[in-house]
C-alpha cells in the first residue's frame, strides 16, 4: 500500500503569516492516465472534511486563493499565503492514484 | 444544493451488526461513484470502501474486508454499508463521500462498538 507522510504534524502560525504543509508518498502518484491524484482536505473543529485542492493544484469552488497546492511525483505541498482564524483545523493529503486510497496522518494548524 | 446525509449509527455490542445509510440529493446520484470513510475518536481519516456508479467495481480496506458490504440503490439515491462482526476498533464517525476523489462529504454518523 502507498504510505502518505505529512509534516509537520502540528503547525502553530501567527495570524497573517504563511504556512506550509508537506506530504510525501511512498510511491509515485502519477496515474497511467497521466494525472496525479493528490488531494488536500481541511477539517475544521467539529466539522466533516472539505476538499480544498484536487489533482495537486486545482482549487475547489469557493476555496480562497490564499490556498495553493504544488508538487509532483512523490512530493507535494499545501501553502497558505496568509493564515486567517478560520483556517484553524486539521489538513489531510490523500492519494487517489492507487488502491487502497490513503490519507496522510493530518497536520493540525493552530494560531499562536 | 448537493447534499449527503448519513444515518443508522448507534451503540452496538462487539460481534453485532449495523447498517448505515447515506441519502444523496441535489445531483444525479446514479452517475457518481461513492465511498465510505471513517474517523476513530481523536484520529485521522481512514478510507473504508468504494463502489462505482454501476456497482460493477467495489473495493474494501483490508481492515473491513469480509465483514463489511457496500451497496447502493440508484432508484432511491442511497448508499449503504452493512457492517457485521463489529469490533471495538470499528468505533468511529462514518462519512459517505462522493466520487473517487471525495469532492462532497456528509456530516457523518457515529458508530460505537462496546459492551
């Protein structure tokens, strides 16, 4: 199975400052169809997960443009340009290229 | 509005059974594959099972294979998860999520396995 490893697992950030979360996979996430199925999800406290980014760098509808995704192969990053209070929560990467699908352990973003 | 609403959770004894449902609305359910994903208390997300739109393709996580059965009724816009031989480690919030790439999630239903 593909193992997804996120770092850091805890990320205290000052409001208005940038934040960056790394996600590494144990195998390349390039699918035979040429796409890379790496998604990012946000889970605010007490809420269900919400997809932010699909196929590495595509923002879902309604997602603020301060969120961006990048990467390729086995190495991916979620960046928040300026953290706002509503960004507090746990962020998960998920690979959809290989079965079984797998999530990273989650990165908890909190305000300093 | 696109919506997924899970139901059927509850308290069950180890070895017992439970059937979860996920009611879909606001989109053409029969055109979309679906997943069940769970989250144990204080833990991360774990993919559980997948079913294609036509039910021709089904996958399970090793942790539930042989005990859980995913199904759907496209006429009723509903997804199901039959859970048998439940264990303590199955205690979790169970979410249904649309498509292989999980673009829409429900609010979840809580399953507690305890004597």
